[in-house]
C-alpha cells in the first residue's frame, strides 16, 4: 500500500454508505469480496484505476477498466462490481465518494461541478497521459490531506474544498470532450437487462410477474431467471424492487407526498414499501425526505 494513503478500505468491507457528510476517499486493493451485490447510493462515486484492471456493471452495461481509467457513477443508479477471474487480483484504485450538497457548495452560477456525473449519466473515461497524470496528482493531494496527520490542522476544510474544486473543475472540462468517453465498442452491453429494465419502466405502476417478463424477452422462465441472475447478480424480484425504490426516492426528493410516491412506483401497500426502503437505504422514507428537503434542498 502506498505510504501516502492511510485511509484504506478492505476488500471484504461491505459498507455502501457514507460516514462523513461531505466526502470520503479511500485506496482499495484487489478484487472486492464484500460489496459485490447490485446496489444504489445517494451520493456520487468516482473510481480511478491506479494499477491493474477493474470491471463494473452499471444498469445494463459492463465497463472493463484499465490503468488510468476513470469511472463516474451518478447517485441512485444500480451498479455492482463485475468479477473477472484472475484479472483484478493486483488492482489498485482510488474511490472517491461525494455528497451532492458538497459539489453544490463548490459550484458557481455558471459552473455546475456535478455535471460530469449527471449530464451524460454514469460512464467511463480514459484521458491522454498528460491529463490523466494531472488528475491523478490532484486525487493524491485530496487523499493525503484527508490523512490523520493533517486531519486537525487549521484550515483543513478550506484545504479540502480547494483541492476538490480544482480537481472537479478540470474533470468537468475533460468530461465534456466526446473523444475521452468510452465508446459503444468498448462497452459490453446486455440487451436482456435493458429489455427488462425498459419493460419495468413502462409498467412500473402495474403488477409485474416473472412470467410476463419471460414472455416479453421470448425465453423460458427457467432460462430467463438463470441468465438474469448471472448478468446482474440479483433476482428479478429484487431488480424490480430496486427500480421501484429509485423511482419512489426521486419523487420524494421532489416533495411528492410519500403515499403518492410509493403508489406511483408500484408498491401496493405501505408496509411492503417501508420494509424494502429501510433495508436498502437504512432509514425511513420520512427521515429520507427530511434529509433531502430540509438538509440538502430539493432537486
């Protein structure tokens, strides 16, 4: 492990929530063991591959990253680590988690620093070596400033904000250039997952059965369930529930009444919605609303 990095996340760590209310940065090694299931979170995530390779499944595509690549994941987007045998054992990467409110505070009237996550949605980039090394150096400074040795210095928050602002100003400028974005040829697309996702989006307020979906994709129920689990790492039922929860969260953040939010997302009763919501987000729908509307503002 690099001497500069004192914040290190173990491969078996399953945490997918933030402890800090602004940002967190870690170095991770090897193939993840803990957080391998499909999940969403209410913050932005950036992964930079320092050494080796790394793969991630996002919505309906797999991104195979190599040294120097950046992966940006928008909030409330379903994704998971995609294991490739013997490919990721020597992977080293920096993981940066950013709260939406932190990026808003750093932005100005004419520069929205969250644009790199939201304008094109989640995606991967590989920049020319000059730009990649420049961004890498900035990330190293952010990580070093977050080490215990500097944790209690005067001006720590100012230092963090300065480094992060500089990094995201350059990152946003580079992400605007199409030639740096992963092309369609570099992605491994999964049409089956896209078909299911699109169907759920169109029929989210209705009852959706496995039989309906198997018929829609023209597969036997058995082969459909097995193939879908292979691709996503989750059951069809869990996938539908996650899609419904994401929609309900979007509506709640827009100040929609909770009853209307869960019903329009396809949940038939509040107890089922509450149970699923709590298990995924770790807090009640009411507390979630308070956090976003009163704590960070609406979208």
